[in-house]
C-alpha cells in the first residue's frame, strides 16, 4: 500500500508560519500570552500528524500469529482523533473493526495502533476508513475486513452549518464482508451489543 513517510517536520519553519498566522489574524504575536504560542503550536501540530512518520510494517512487526480460529474477530469503540484536511480542525469519534482470519491473527492492540497510524495525519474520514481496512487486509490476509468509523467534525460544529449533534458514519467492507450478506450482518449486529 502506498504509505508515504514524510521528512521530519521543519519545526523552526512551522513556528515562523504560526507567528505569521497570528499577525495575519490581527493579533500581536509579541503580547505575553502569545509569546510561546508559535513554538507550542508547531510542536502540537507535529505531534498530531505523527502518523506520517509511522510505517505499517513497524507496527505489525512480530504481532502476527498463526491461528486455527476462523471466527470473526471484532474490536469496537476504538477512540479516534484526527484532523480534517480541509480545515485542519479535529474530527473525533470511534472506530469499529472486524475481520475473518485466514490462518493468521494480529495482536489486538495493533488494530488500535493501525487506526492511529492513519488518523494522525491530515485526513478525510472516508479515506481514513478505507486505509485502515486495506491495511488490516494486507497484513492479515483475512477473508474479509469491515471497518466503521463514527465521528464528530469540529469544522461542522464550530463553523459552517454549526450542527452540534450530527455524527458522520463511514464504512469500508472488503472480501466476505462485502460479498456475503450474513457475514456483514454478523458484524453489524455484534456492534449493537
Ligand atoms: Zn473540515
């Protein structure tokens, strides 16, 4: 899967840009409360986009196990925080993952780390959902994968239409989760409980 590793963040340049943003907003970047804001914001943005520096192989490394289990594995309610690439504002919620192993299972905490790998970037929710599903498919060789993400978008809550209670739900179904209605139904009903 194409997975671009970025160069290290240019923190000094980022600080300069944040300083410029504050000035462009009509603020005084020299006033006491804002003095350290460029440095803090630069570090914060670098941290929030650290997913660019991760690699799927490093995460999975050593956590793939041979298993005779061919029943569905489900991990639900994985907390997720990301930044929308349109406004660089947070969207956050929960991811639910299911897969049907084909001789290999992955350590359960790795599923959550795969979500973080792709969430900690500038994203759109649809693409995040797809990347997580494809990554799990790729590393486990599962017979099927289902990923559902439910999230609230601050760019919609704080600005634009200002709808406070809407949640966006996206799903990606691969393999048997796509082609077999009963597999998909088993996954969806497990998420209800
Ligand atoms: Zn947005």
